[in-house]
C-alpha cells in the first residue's frame, strides 16, 4: 500500500513539474507559443498510467498552476536579466593554457602556426574561392576529354554498351591550403610543400549501360588531405621559366568518400570501407610516394634543352702533302685550323711550318663534342702571311656520325676549295691532309648509348685485354666544367661592380661585370679539357669590382676562394656555396663537374 502511494505521487508530480519547466524554458527563450503546444501534444502521447479520478484532478490542477507561474517567471527573467559574458573564459596567452585544453585546440590550429617553417597563404585561398566556379568547369572538361578514350576501351567488354558521365561537378567547396613551405636548394629549381585540405561536395554520377538496364555510380562527400612536394625545374629563361613540374607525396594521403551504386551506399557494407581506404592509399603511395614522382612537362624539351658535352674528339693532325704555292718564292707557310660546327669556342690551330709544301705536324688536339649526330669537324689549311689576311689553301669536312665510338680512324683527305656543294669545285689539285680521329664518349653517355659498336668496344676491354698506352691516356683525359652561378652580400669600399676571375693552371677566365649590385647572378660556364684528372690541384676564384666612368681602370678585390679539386674527381660533381676569404659576409655559389671519357 505504501509503495502504491509513493508511485501515485511520483506519477502525479511528473506532468506538473514537466509542464512548469517547459513553459519556463519556452518563455525565457522567446519561442512562439505553437512550439510549446507542439511539445505538449507530443508529450501527451507518452503512456502515463492513470490511477483513478484523484490522479486526473491533481494532474489538471498542476497543469493549470504550472503554466501561469512559468509565464510570470519567464517574463520577469527576460525583462530584468542582463546579458553578461562572464561565462566565457578570459583571453590568456597560449603558453598559460592547460595541457588538456591545448590538446583540444591543436587539431584546429593551422599548420603555419604550429610549424614556423610553413607560411600562411590566405590570399591564395581567396583566389581559389573566387576562381573555383571557373576552375570547376575547366577541370571537369579536362576529365571528360581524358577519360573518353579510356572508357572507349571498355566498350564491348563485360557486356558494357556505353560509359558516360551523367553529372560531373566538383561542387561548390574549393580546396584550401593550410600552409606552404619553401625550400632553398643549390640546384636550378624551386621546391614548395603545400598542405592541401579538401572537404568537397562533388556531384559525380557515372552511368554504365549493361544490356537493357543502366547502373549508376555516384561519388559523394569526398575528402582529401595531402602534403605534396612540388618542384619546378629546371629553371630556364623561357616563359613560364620552368620546363616541368615534378610532384611527389611526402606521406600517405588521406582519402575518404562515399560511393552509391543504384542509390544504395556501397560503403555501408561491413569491412568494405576500410578495405577500399587502405587499397587507395597503397596504390597512390606506390605511384607517387617520395622518391616516386609524377613529372608534368610544361615546355618542349627542344626549346629549353641546353646541350651538354657528351664526349671528346681526339684529333691528331699528322701531315699534309703537295700543298698549293702561295708565296713569291714558290712555297707556303701552312697551318691547320680545326673546329666543330655549332660551337662558339675559338678554333684550335697547329703550329706554322715555314716554307714547306709537305709539312709534318703530329700534333694532338681535344675538342668537346655536344652532339655527335649533327656536328661536323671542319678542317682548314691556311698560308700564314705576316701582313694582311691569311690565304686559305683548302678545306675538308668530316661528319662525326661516321665515327664509331672508341675506334681510331685514319683519313687521307683531298683538300677542296670550299664546302658549298652548289658551286662546282675547280679541278685544281690543292694537296692532301692526313689525320687520325677518335671519338670517346663520356662514361655517363656511354651507359646511355645503345650503339652496338660501342657495346663491342666496351666488351673488348672487359675481356681482360690490356689497353695500350694511348688507350690509358684517353681514359684519364676528361672535361672540367666550372659554373660560377651567384654571389651574395659582397660589398666594396669604393664601388660594387662585381665580376668573377677564374684562375686554373695558368689560364685566366672571367665573367661579365654587373653594375651596382651586392648579389650578382652570373650563371656562366667555363670548360677545361685536361689530359689527366686534376688531383692535388686547386681552383682559385677571385671576385673583383671594377670602376666605371672616370674610374674605369680602378679595381678592388671583394674576396676570393680556393677549391680543392680532389672531391670533384672522386664524386664527379660538387655544387655548394663558399664563404669568400677577406670578405665579411660574402658567399659565392659554384658548381664544378669532372667528366671522364
């Protein structure tokens, strides 16, 4: 009996107290009355056990009293209450925040705040938001055109009659860049690492027609979080100033999406969601996870390619026979000038043989070859004169593609009047020139060349045959390339018009002078053909400044550096910056390569 009385009172007080509370809340929040009656009608559906007439009377009495009291209290609370902000915690420095609060905040802090190496790019995000409707259409147009031939390959397979996009839109939400990190390298490239976040709402519907029915596949709720490394290289003086874009992922990307097939969510199948996510991550990582890269060509290779030396042409000018008589005494003073077409380097010359129509030279020369397919060796025999121009006795041309790499070839050439095949040659005999040629490609190029004759030449050496002294001489010869790129923080007391002076084995070469700059950019290359590796040798580079105007003869040293070439011979290449001696903050950037034949 006592338990029944307690339950009776509890069931009676519940509706009264609830009505009182609901009315208080709705009035204090200034909600419309119909909302209160909606909640009241919903509450009336709950099964409340009625215990007789007395219970109903007490419930109605509590309902009648609860509404007026709730209205009065809510009205007074609404009128006399003042808005305060004391419930918000006061602003404090982040270092004074507790550990638990900091952990809750960290996921929402952008990367440019957590990592000082990353820079904020709000301007770029605003640019994306403005351009996104147009980028969406442009990207979707590219997707349609690129996937059309792919879809065409599947027509007729697996009973597929057609594949096409019913809807293709990337949605209204553009990706955002949470931060960008820029790397400084000594190479001719620009390397950046953007942090990309994209929680988009794309509408991509693909329709597959199989026999007499259609299958729709819809991609929704796409999320992509990735940190790619983007390298623009090499930097070239042709707009847009880089030849290609190289992209790689520094970590596995996060990709999340929904996939609906025939209107049903395919990702709701137990176990399929996790399997699809891991498969996508592994596939993307296997293709583009660093050091794997995706190369996107921007400029045609032929327009930006800088031809580099690929080998050395060894020339031995032996002798000449029955040359023309150009002097008054019935003799000539012959010498031979030789050069390669397509080169701006000065031609090489033999010694002058006085009063000799059958001279013997036996002089060796090394010429740098950049394109053995198109370049031609040009030989000219001149008669030296003390006064006036030198008379040409004859000439001849030898295309390099006729030479077999590594093989020594002897030539006996009849000299011609000129190289013009349109103008008929005269029948005058101009004598003969004897010489030996041997083209030896550099080792890096030898590995790339698929020439069958070259492979035979390399196999001949690998069978254990002892090379001759001449072969050993050729194998030790090489090309030393010095590229003086830039300098930083150099300053003279009188003037700062810097140029770099290169000194090696008694030779002096210098860059162009740049006026009024403390950070010159030369990017000039100098080459030395050497008969043996430059071991235990040093390369000296001096940065000088030359006056202009009335002080054009005054020179001022800005610093110098001496580079040991042992590391270059051992590693093949060094590319680094050196602090200038006798300069407070000056730095020079030099790249040196040693290439052997």
